[in-house]
C-alpha cells in the first residue's frame, strides 16, 4: 500500500507520517521517540478533561467513519462529573463499508497511535474502559493492536492510575464475527454486549444509555487517530491544515479503487479534489478508459459523474452535489462497465447484510435485487422500473429503523437519475 | 446409539475442553456481563473444533449463564460462525463493489470450475469450503479473497488452481 502521493508534495500527514509499510509498525520505544504518548502525557498532566473536550470541539473535527458528525458535539453529550460512574469509549474498527480500506492501514501500521488515541479520548470523556471493536477478518490488525496494548499497559499508559494520575482506564480489543451492520453504532453496542447486531432505538443516545446501559461514545478509528495530534498541536493547527482547500480542517485518508492504475490510500489535505485523487495519486483509469461514475465514499453514497471530478472532497461540497463524502475512499466505474450490474452488486451486498429487523429493509432489498437481475438479463419491465423509483422512497430516510436501507438507496437513486438509459436498455423487447 | 441418543448424551464432543473453558473464562473477564463473551466463546470453540455443534452451543450457554437459544441466536447471526462442518480450509471471496469492478466474476467462475462446488459448498474431499464475503478492506488489491486468515490479491483467475495448491 503506497502512502505518499506519486508526486510526494510537501504537506503534513499527521496520521501517516510515521508509517513505513515496508518496515512494519513502530514498537513502543520507536513510537515514543517520535513523540508518541506525548499527547496522553500532556492531557493527563496538564489538561482537565474539559480542556481536552474543548480542544476537540474547537478543532471542528468531524467523524471520519461516514456520517461526518462533529466529534466535539458527540462528546459534549457525555455526562461528566465524579458521580458519572462507569462510562465507555468504543473505537469503531468494524471497517466494512465496500470500497473502504483506510482503518486497516492505520491499525496494522500504526497500532500505538490508536491505543494512545483511545486513551486520550478516554481521559477527555473520563471513561472507565474502552473497547476497540475490530472486524473479525482483520487478524493482523488484531495481533498488532494486542501487542501494542500489552506494551502500553506495561508502561502505565493503560490500566490503574494512568501515568500515576487518579484516573484508571482499561482497554480491550474486541473482535467481531462478521456482519456489516455492526458498524452502525447502536448495533455495534448490541454486538459488543454479545447480542445479535440489531440497531437500537434513539433516543436514548449512547452517550446517555449505551453499552450495558452506561454512557458510551463510539468513534471511528480515523476520527480517533486525529485526537492525539489535535491535543498535542492545538485546535487552530488542525483547522489550518488544508485551510486553503476547505473549511473542514485537517487531513483525510482518501483512496481510490476500481479499474485505476494505482489503487491506494493516501493521507491528503481535506478538500483535495476527486480529480487529483484519481489522476495524480491513483494514476488515472486503466487502459485509458474514461471514468463514467464514482462513489465518493462507500457503497452507501450516491454516484457522481465525471463532470463532478473537480469538486473538493469535503463534507459540504460533496453534499451539495447530491452525494455524501462518506468514508472518502472513491470507487470508480469505467465507461465500459454496466451501471445496472454495479447497482445489482451493491444491492446484493445490502440485502445480504440487512439485519432483518424491519420489514422494508428485510424484504425490500431482496426484491430490489430480484428486479435488478431481471434488468441485467434484459428482462426488465416498465412497471418494475417505476417500482425501483418507488423503492428509493419507500426504503428511504424515515421509513426504516436505521440508515441501512436508506444508504442502500443512495447509489440506486443516483444511478436511476443519471443512467436511466442503461436501465431502459434492460427492458424486455416486448416491454 | 442413534444420532439422537448421541446428541442427548453428548457422547461426541460434549461439553468444553479445559483449554476452551480457560480461554472463554479469560474473555469473560473483559466485560461487566459474561454474555458479552458469547461471540468470542463461539470463535474459541470453532478454533478448536472447526465448527460449532448443538452440543457446543449448549455448553457455551451453560458457561455464560444464558440460554442456548440466546447463544444460537448469536451463532446464526454472524457469518464467521459456522453451524455446519466446513472444509479444512475456508475460502472467502470478496464480492463487493471494488472487486466486482476489478474481476470478481472471473475469479468466482475459476473457483467454481476448480473446486467443483459453488458458494456455500464443501469439496467432496473435505479440503475446501467456498463462501462469499463482503468487502475485505483490501480494495487496492482487488479482486481479492481470504484463504483461512491469508489475504490474496489481486487474484489472477488463471492462477487460482496454483494458489489453492498451497493449502493441502
């Protein structure tokens, strides 16, 4: 996996600066020599938990897992004070959004960064324990995180009286056993508790009643990885990163896959354009085929077109174009690839991964797949084409228990909007 | 003995071994409620026995102090828990969008032809079980697949047979 851009420009890469995939992850001493655990030391010795929360809030850090919710606001709902009792911080390392391969990199190549991040977040939230919820297939990440965790515990960064302070913090790596829905934060909590990963009703929000009914914050791995750097360097430093490109602040792990020359993942200033990612970093399309459509950040984001490639990859710009930044890792469809087949593939994924709890999702997604297979085989009907349009509403926001089915409808509704002719080409001759 | 009698008496692989029990009890200490160790417990059993039988479900339930129905509800929800015997090696082929765009269909067809089974099947010699799996987080290496814990990609459909040779 290449980290530096092809051109290797001079920009700050706080999350990946220490990563050298060929050399492997830094051990504790190497990480410390580069300033590692400095943010935890600073937080515990010089800052109050409220100070840490204020810095994170002022940084304008937004969730990197797909939703883009402001991290400081999420943290601000956590009850604080000496009587708050058991509280939890959960690292969402259940990376399973199709097209997304960034958290694997951060965990395999910089495990201590995530351990420190969990601790700094834990201190800021005065959590009593933390769990890194890691997808079961990431066995290398599990081994490296557990190794780093043992080193951190032996050094007093994790455990009773962290760095001699009154605050104690236990940290565990919890590995899952599959199912995309575990990435939904309330489903993740159910799964952590040893239950089927079915989302929970909100309110109450996890910050009020989360894991085992206790106040809980769930943050994505990349979101968390930013926290030590923000605490160490300040909110203004973070907001200034990429300030010439976007008001979001910070960097983003962007990526590009599909039939591109150099698929990969790169830490770039937030607001880098999709064209720079595709052409400068990923080397453009293979065989010189033009790009036809692209998902900005995972299977649950709306397709955009080649004409959108000059947009900045930030939350507002991609949102205004009718899609979502999502995870920020692009998936590109070449001009000679079928949008109907791509949609069928995406909906098969969502149908299989539905938790089955609510009817529109459990029954609507397989029905969607069935119709798309008919169009792919040239047996579509006009009535079914209209039904697909209706499904994008009936399975849309507000009609289902969680955002799984609405997410599934995002690529479909955009494909129907932009590529209706491809769907009509799948109509049966008599239709 | 009939199969039913064997199941009731638990004569084949009943209960948990001392090693399984110790590993599960260590996991239970990570959580305020033993139920939280249910997924890990099933994974531990599967690590030792290859799959999770009805007897194992009951034994795990007893150790965790929850019902067998609760444990089976978990076991049947998560796709990495096998409630049927599987082959010596499990192949999990990514069929998500990035691999779809980079040649999943050809890799799947090559696996079907080489193994003589389709998704969900186990080869007659008990060597391989073939399963589809969602995005493996290796889209820069698509089309990709896992054999046991080993990630392979990009996979050349023409080289699938050679790839499998490394897993006797």
